[in-house]
C-alpha cells in the first residue's frame, strides 16, 4: 500500500512540474473586443444639432444625427456611434481605420459646416482582453477634426 501511495505522490509531483518542462501553461480566453476611435471637434464647429457623415476607404459610410436626442432621426444612428457637441466616438470595426472623412451639415439650413475633412486616427492605446500574448489586439485611436 505504501508503495502505491509513493507512486501516486511521485506522479502528482511530476505532473505539477510539467509547465517547467516546456509545456505552455498559459491558455488564452475567447473574449472579444471592439476598436474604439474618438474624434474631437474644434471649439465652436457646431452649436446645436448637426448631421454627421463618416466615410472610410473600402467600408460602409455611416450617418448620424447628433446633439438632438428628441429628433426621430437619432433612432437610425448606427450602433456604436455616439456624438455630442465636442466629440464623436465610434466603437466597432470601422474604428480600426486609420483615416476617416468627416462631413458635418446643419440639419435645419442644410449648410455644410465641415466638408469632407480628413481625420487621421492615431493609436493611443491597445487592449488585449485575453492576455498579453493572446489575440485579439484592439486599438483605441484618437483624432482631431480641423475645420
């Protein structure tokens, strides 16, 4: 009986040392994440409600009504896009883009306040939700709209 206990204890000790013998002890989780991009508007660029048009190379164009929560058009704003009088934030695949073209229009007059202005989105941080050596890598990007 003592012999079987010794064999069992030895087997447990060898098993607990297996990570030291070259086996990978880290296992990645399957958490996902979305890229996030925030664009800062110049001071005074908008006052009140505005229509926002975002164009990306090779991706869908997005349109939103901003700073007008009572407007029925806001119900059609794309998921992941939020906007106010000083910034807009995009969470999702389009935010991975490095460049976005921004057009801002006054919904009441139809005047174009910003005409297809190019904004470079620079990575300011990266998030690895599954660990430092595990995919995916999601980027947080910032940019400034020049009016």
